[in-house]
C-alpha cells in the first residue's frame, strides 16, 4: 500500500497537520497507536460517564473580530468555522502564593495589570516596560536559549512577582526545570494573560469528533489501534512505515508527532543519537467529584488556581514521588455559559517523579496504595486553599507519569516532552518532519499550530 502523506500520532497536532494537508491533497492517512484519538487530550469512560483526560482550559482566547489572533488564524488554516464551536470563557483564575499574596487574572488583561500594580506598587512602570518589550519581540525568530527567569528578574526587579508570573506559564507550557526559554515565555504570556482561557461547551470528544469528520470530508483517513513499529528509510529518505501488525505502508512524506526521541526509536537511531533532554517533567493528576449541593462554598467564581506553598516556587522533578508544595487546581465546570451539573469536578495537578513511580510499579499493590495516598494528600492540600470537600467525594481517579507513558508512549510520561525542542521540525531527513510537543509549541492550541506550521513550512511548498 502507498499513501503520499502519512502522519504518525492522532493527538491534536497530528489531526491539525492531517487536516491542513488534506485541504490541498486528500491522500492523507493518520496512524494512531491507541484505540482512541486525542493523545494527551482524549477521554475515557467510567461507570458509563465520559471523563476528559487532560482538558483544564484552552489558552489563546480571542473574540471573532481579532483576525490576527492565533485562535482565529488556526481556525482559518484548518478551514473550520468559528460557529462550529461554542466557546465558554473562564470566570477568573488566580495565582496564590500562600503566606505571601495572590494575583487574579481573567480574559480582560486589565484585571491582571491592576492586581500587579495594587499588590506590587514598588514595580512602578516596570510591567509596562515588560509589555513594550513583548509587543516588539518576535518569539518565532530562531534564537539560542535565553532564560526567561533571569530576564524577568532583571526587568521587574522582584523575585516574588517574577515567580508568580512564571508559575501558570510553567505549569501550562514549560518542558524545562525551573525556567523557560524567553520565546516560550513570550508565547505563553500572551496565550494565558493577554488573551486568556476558555473551553468548548461540549467535551473534548465533541471537538475530536468534529476534527475527524472535517478531515474525512476533505478526503483524509484515520486508523486507530495502529501503532507504528518502525520507520523504513534509506539514505536520508523515509520510505514508509511498518506497523505492529506487520503491515507496511509506503509514503512520499512522513510527519511524526510522537516526540523526537520516540521518533528516533522508530528509526532505530537511538544508539547513534543519544536520548536528548534530561529532566523530563512528569505530573500526577487527580479528578475528584463531589455532589454540587455539597460544593457551593468551593471557589465557585474561579476557574483555575495555581498555588505555591513552598519557600520558593520550584518547578522541577521532585525528590520524592510528588511535590505537593505547588500545583494546579482546576474547576472544569467553572466557565461562563456552562450549566451546573449534579456533580462538581475538581482536578489537582502536581509535579511527579517518573523514575520513582516506575520503581514502585514493580509491586502493583504498593503502586495502587501510593496512588491512593497521593490523591488523599493532594485533596488535603487543596482544602487549605478552596475549603473542605474530601468527606463528600463520590468519585476519584488519579493518573501518574506511568499512565501517560502507557496511553501516549511518551518517554518518561513527560507531558511537555523533551526539554530540548526541535524548532525547525527537521531531523536530518528530506521527507520526514517533526511536529507537536517536541517541535516547541505546547498545549492544545500550540500543538495544533505546530502541526499546521510544519505542514506549511515543509510539505505544502513541495505538493
Ligand atoms: C492532564 C493533562 C492536562 C492538560 N491540560 C491542558 C490544558 O488544559 N490546556 C492545554 O492547552 N493543554 C493541556 N494539556 C497539554 C495538551 O494536551 C498537549 O500539549 C497536546 O495535546 C499535545 O498534543 P500532541 O499532538 O503534540 O501530542 P500527543 O497528544 O501526545 O499525541 C501524540 C499521539 O501519538 C500517538 N503515538 C505515540 N507513539 C505512536 C506510534 N508508534 N504509532 C502511532 N501512534 C503513536 C500517541 O498515542 C498520541 O495519541 C494537558 C495534558 C495533560 C496530559
């Protein structure tokens, strides 16, 4: 079998890339290892109820008239209509550094600015200087790594404020320990603070179904439960792939969205190319559900809370299984226009150590017991911030970095992949390119833009 254009990976970057190509050439086949599409942002069923795996909030909110905004550009590139979706904006979110102060932000950037000038009056016009810098800065021009942390400290002159600004940006988009590249900082600052957050009215399944239907209308195809075992190549050209079933598919162009080292493994190049990027970051997340009538006191006006209870904010691979000193608390039901359900969902996210969870998994009982302990301890941490809820939990489910590894094949279960990004999407082949998490744009909008931009840059000019 031969297909001109193959995509490996049915996450959001792979789907976006396949749609973008199919607009110009319908002979696109997307191969996904898992039985369901969506990758990190997928869904599962328990007790006949659908749960989203990873949707806290989508960044980069923009109104319909802001034609240049990344969200609207993405929709145009994919030929999707904005009114195919109903977007629900966040209420407001908050960065809470316990024992210090808090900063609220919403989709109106004025709120964040007034919180900073009210709570950090000594910064004077420094925030304005930062905004002027970001307004003139092009994060897409290739540059060597520049520490956003050092830059922020320099421009703001306040460690606490720098850490508070960085906390949400790191949790939602840094693959690096305790820092992020200035270009990634600029992208995330705009995505989270200047544009803001939203979610679709339905579930991620509705979004994925819509994307697949759109791809099929354009002539493209998807195949699930279809893992690529090997990329067949000769002298710098990818010839095709071999599936775990043994089937071989030839292609003219191949786009991999599964990660850089994960792709190298399929090329059998791991020996020649050492695994890059130490300090891959893992996370644990717990979903709690409590009856709505018991939840009326729980931060009903907030969508997401990013907290730190440590002396300094540390965003790094923890020494223990989990670092409870900081984390994210998400209320997926707290968006404008969503109806209250009978059950309120609360999600907690913390940094977690993959290697320790991996060692523990040799003993299934211990692993399960530790997951239970983690969800209890996380619940208690959350209660210090949002109020009591753990006595009313009716459903609970946790994942560890091993869960991520199992369902998405990400090395180290690292949601944000390799700390070293391959920004130009090339890995030494003339017809094989990299898109998605390891190309450099992170999150839902970021990974979709990555799929589109790599196709625009490397594939469309040759079609
Ligand atoms: C718990 C959690 C919460 C998150 N919350 C948010 C959020 O609120 N907002 C936000 O913007 N982002 C969020 N993210 C991040 C966001 O989901 C990801 O950045 C984005 O979905 C990455 O998409 P991707 O296509 O690059 O990678 P992936 O989603 O990892 O897709 C890669 C796909 O490749 C498949 N694959 C791997 N190996 C093979 C193979 N050999 N053959 C075939 N297929 C293969 C995998 O199964 C996977 O489906 C969250 C992620 C998680 C896990």
